[in-house]
């Protein structure tokens, strides 16, 4: 079984709709992250959470919100989707600490298309 | 300002030869560097890493070299295999215990049989 799962894997929605992407992990990690990837570009950080009570904005948080329901669950919401939010979204986890613990473990991704 | 740059969007090599993927960074506070590999329809997976206190780290066919003075690192794959065909991301973190990494745009490696 995958350690980091994302649902849905693919989603097509319309401009203005609210959509939620969900992430669950069984690795027992405290830290969770949401990234988006656009074609030909790297991963850009949207939000991150170091524990259930700690939520932080990343470099491109505008238009997004998150909820950390439990240690194992971290959801990303688009309150009113727009076409330029069409992208591949990845959830990741890591352990606290330095060095090797900066390694992140990624889910399989959600391909979101906003029409 | 992009702090981690992979200037080659793509690289094609013959099976059995060496693949060299390059990465440059601008933030002198970065002290830990990672390479991830990504296959289509999958999330990135960790490949190899190096701390700034080292200049080389080797794991099987994969070796990462770090040149701190030039703010440059490279990933060598020897020998290259068709299964190595993937997108490779370079990432860097600044060791503030924040757990955040800055990623490059990736290099697509194609290994031809």
C-alpha cells in the first residue's frame, strides 16, 4: 500500500467551483506539504504544516486554503477555481530535523483541469 | 529570482554511457541538497542527497558531486540504463530545520537502448 495517497487522481472542474484535494499518509510524519507543478517547471510550495496546529503559507498560497484534520490528513482547497490553477498537485511528507530528514515523500499527484 | 536552476531541460544519452545532470544554486545558506526522480503519472521519489560538509556522495550507479565555491552540483549516472529515463529534480534546503526544499525545474533524461 502507498504511504502517501491523494484523491482524486484526476479532476476536471469549471471556473468558479470549489474543489478539495485530499492527502493521507501512513508514514507517521508530522510535516506535510502541498506543491503544484506546471509543465516544464519545478515544484512550487503552496502550503505546509509542521503539525496539526501549525499551518504556513508557501510561495504561491493565493487562491488556496488548507486544512490539517489530523496528523495523517492534509487537504487543499480551491475556493473559486480559475483556469490558471490547472496543474499537477502533489502532497508530500517529511520528518522533522536536519539533513537526511529533509527528504520528502510524495504522493502520486492529482491532475486538476479548470475549464 | 530562481534560487535553484537546472539549465538543461533535457538530456539524451546512449545506454551504458555516463549521464551528467547539472544544478546551480544562488543561496549560500543552502546546506543540504537532494535529487529526486520522477516517472510519468507518479510522484517524485528521493534518489540521493549530499550535505554541504561533503563534496561527493555515492550510491551504486549514482554519484552526486558538490562544488560549494561554484555553487554547483551534479548527478552522475554510470552506466546509464533505459529505466533511468525520467525527470530529475534538484532540490536544496537551508538547514534551518524548516524542512522546506527549493526545487529546480527538472531535467528530462532519455537513455536510448
